[in-house]
């Protein structure tokens, strides 16, 4: 943030920063859920459903990272 100010870059709006924080919390929750599923995979015998769910979580997390990066970019 300080670097952007010193280099005279546009700063994200307060609304953008709030949205970024919400998405980062959501991403953290997604990561924790993914960790729990990975642990379950190591302990479970029926892994097909768990693997599909884990793949969906990873896909959603990647999308969240893309949105966060887009919102954090100077305009």
C-alpha cells in the first residue's frame, strides 16, 4: 500500500478492500475444508466422492484467488 502511494498508483477503494478481506476469509475457510478432506482421504477407503469434493474446493479456491488478484490490482 505504501509503495502504491509513493509511486502514485491508484489505491483500491474502501469497498474493494472490504470485498478483498471477505474473499480472503472465504479462501481461508476453503483451504481449511480442503485440509480436512485431504486428511479424510488418507484415513478413508471410499475415496471417489471425497476426491470429487476436494477437486471442487480446489477449483473454487483458484477462482477466489483470481478475483482477489483482480480486485487488488490498481485501476
